[in-house]
C-alpha cells in the first residue's frame, strides 16, 4: 500500500472535517504536521479503533520519526 492510500485510510476513521484536514496536509507535503492529527482526532472524538488501525498508525508514526505518537485511544471491538 502506498503512503497516500495509508493516510486516506487513517482519515476515514474521523469525522469528515477532520478527515479533510489530514488529506490536505498530505497533499500539501506536510506529512509530519499531519501525523499527529489522526491521533488527536481519534482522542477528541473518542472514536473506537481496532488494534489493526492503531498498529498501522503507530508504525507510520515510528517510520516518520515520531515513536509513541499513538499510545492510547479508545478501543473498538477486540
């Protein structure tokens, strides 16, 4: 999966306005700025997330040099 597709997958977890903000960061080349936004949005809106989605965001954060960015969020079904 390419990075643009991965960012869009993170974005769809959020309400539309927050999702658009994340996609805008990616398209403007501001990936590092946008990296914390999925996490902040998930926490702010208390969006349940699967372990898989949490792991994917965590791996992406680590790859961009931001380990530990996605430490705690509400969990979805296990």
